[in-house]
């Protein structure tokens, strides 16, 4: 184990986690009104209707797959009766399809943001960096899956990367586990940590917001400003 391994697989993860947590606290405290996606639907909707669902449904499956693969130990799935062969085949198939869908949706959204003038003008520098890191992370993850599992002989990341990931949160980091992982998996992990570090300062903060206020929000009452105008059917003024 080298000093670089300690930096990459011990120091960098904790720095990324600290920036992720404290950055969200700072953003919510000092930029609460900026905690939004800054929707650009009013500028263009045709490409958005295609790219947005494709990206969001794809990334949701990718996220669930990462939670299952990194958080749930291999021994738990085996105890539940799921063989390694079945788990591996399902993970590779779903991961590949979801990764392609996510990448395709993101490509459409980036094309839209770059070619539609008002949308591009509303994009901040932080968001531009976010798109680069997000695309890089998805491409590296998809490449690692294809190269290691489809083009190669297969790689069981649940014996190395998953235990390393959990060791970070156990406060007993084991960099040796990541030091022996294939380069594509290492690059994927590094790009993901960089993405999480800039997360609080981009439009990605909206993923951590649930619209719970809509459940208790009162109805909106519309009132006519001109009492002399005959209201349209169904729009009678309130008294």
C-alpha cells in the first residue's frame, strides 16, 4: 500500500463526505431560494419530454443497483437464497440497460442545454462542471461493467469495492481493497467522489428535496381584478 492509496481511498472519501454534508447545510442556510432545479421547461419542452424521463428513470435504477451492490453484503444475498450467478447476471443486465438509458437521456439533456440559447444562458459554471463529472462517472461505470463482465472474464466487486465502501462508514477504512481493483473501477470511484463533492453547489440539490408541502398546501383561489367583466364559466369570483 502506497501513500497515494491512502490519499485516494482514505482521505479523499472523507473529504468528499464532509463537503457533501457541510455544503448542503451551507447552501440551505445561505441560499435557500437558490435550492431549485431552475426549471427551463418554458424555454423548450420537446427534447425535455424525451431526455428527462429517460435520464431520471435510468439513474433511479442505477442508484438502486449501487445501493444493493455496495451496501448489502454478499453473505446476505446468499443467505436469502440468491446465488452469485443469478445476482451477477441480473446486476449486469439491469446495470447495462439502465446505464445506456441514463447516458442517452443525459446526452439529450446536454444537447438541449447547449443548443437552446435561453437554456444555455441559465446554466451556471458549477452546473457545467457538474454535467462533465456526471457524464464521466456514468461513462466510466458503464465501461467498467462492459469491460469487466461482458468483454472480460467477470469481476466480483462485492469482494473488494463493496467492503471498502462499507469500511469508510465503519470508520475503519481499508485502502488495500481498492488498491487491487481494476483501473476502470478506481476511476469510476474517483469521479463519483468528485461529483459528490460539488453536488451541494449545483442543481443536483433538488434530488434531496421532497415536495411534502404540497400535501398540506391550501387551494389557490383566483379572483378577478375587474368586477365588471363577465367571468368565464367555472371562474366565478370569490366573495
